[in-house]
C-alpha cells in the first residue's frame, strides 16, 4: 500500500509546470500539476525547507509526487545565504508565498481550494510554518488547514550557533482545531528534542488531531536506514535549482520510477510520505485515516519490510500531554 509503485499510481498528472517568482531571499518556486491541468481551485502545500535548503533538489522527489498527485506546491527560498538573519526568514517566506499565490491566480487561474492548505515545515521550516499559521491573514495567505512539522529545528541549530534565541512564535496560540503532526527521527539530535518541546506546547489541541511520531533507524543483514536529521530528504536531480541559476524549465515530465538515492527509502514511503499523503487525503475527504492520527495500529506505525519479509523497526508515538 505504501510501496513506490503505490505512490506512482497516485500521480495522475503526467507533468509539472514550474514558475520562478522573485529573486534572492524573496524567491519562490511554484510547481503546478499539468497534463491535465487543474481548473478553478487546487489544494496547496506551502513547503518550508530547512536552513540553507534554498535548492529544492533535496526534496524534489516529494515535491514531484505531491504536484503530480494534484497539489500546487510553493517552495519559498527565504534566505540568500547562511548570513540571512533568522528573525527575517518568516517575513521573507510569507512575502514569497504571497507572490507565488498571485502567479498561481493570474497565470493559471487557480485559487487555493478552501479547507485544503497544508503547511509543511522541515527543520527551521517548522518555525516558519507555525509563525505563518499564526499570522496568515497578515501575510495574505490561506489559513493552515493542517500542519506537518518534520524534524523540527530552531535558529540556534542553524546560523553556525551565532543566533541563540528561538524564532518560534506563541505556539500555544495555534487554533485548537488545527490538525498537527510532528514527525522526527529517533537518531535526530536536532529534531527529536525540538519535537518534544513543541509537542508539550500543543496540548490544547485534542489528541484526535494531534500526534508526535518517532521514526527509528533499522539495520538488518548488512543494510541500514538511518533516521537522522537528513532522513526526510527525497532527492530528485531534475529539481536542482540554485539561487545563481536563471534559466529554468517551464515544465518537468514525470518519470515512471523515482530517482535512486540512499536518502529515499522505506522511512520515506512508510513514514514521512505516508503521513503527508494521509493529511492531504484527510483534508480532501473531511476525515483523517487512522494511519495519521490513530492510536498505534500496525498499518500506522509500520515502516515496511526488508526484501526477505523481515519488518523494519516500527514508528513510535509519544504524547507528553496529560
């Protein structure tokens, strides 16, 4: 059910149209489904990367999957170098997201489908996602209808330690009816402690719309998959767009298979991607499957199997709330 072939079967659009909006720290990459095009309204993913992840290549396979599955993905760059002050990144991302939404409307004739906007944040991008969700109207953005915080980090994990203050806003002010998933690797010395801190600040959200999942590493018969901070990466070299580049393709044709990478593995397909698709499916249908907010079913926690049928170590649920 969560094999690469199953994900490919969801990709009903044969291509991805791409536009580059703005430049420098206020650049955003806009990815829109094509062949066929979507009409009128579309689910949107605001995709906020980690520190110095300005090039979308490291998440290219996931972006490609989300777009070819029928979603518009906006990837704001939010910094032009490691020297961008962390307090500026939320404003930069908010502005770039808004400009990309303008292009989505003006060039593609599409608006965000009401009730189907996912804020996705990796590492420091988790802080950006939360801050934008707290001030969506100020930034002219659609409100977050669900949030996925992946291997969350903070400013003091980036910026070579020069910045010592947190850039997270008042997490406790997020709406109590906002579905939130926190997911991180067990061997992630940035993501796991930050995830635990965030989860403890989200107890005002009912358990049926709040969960923290921990992805373990696994090794077997000489093979291993590691759940460190880079574990959620899903590279696709077709999405190799640096800030120094100004010649971009207008469209990317879909491929029948995902690019081979050690970073794209069972932890993605049975872990991070399972949750992302589950959140988006739940927004579309109006109810979330147990694979997202369940109480520990095998299908929810399973990370799949090695080639001979031996199971990988399953995910774990942590709940700091009384």
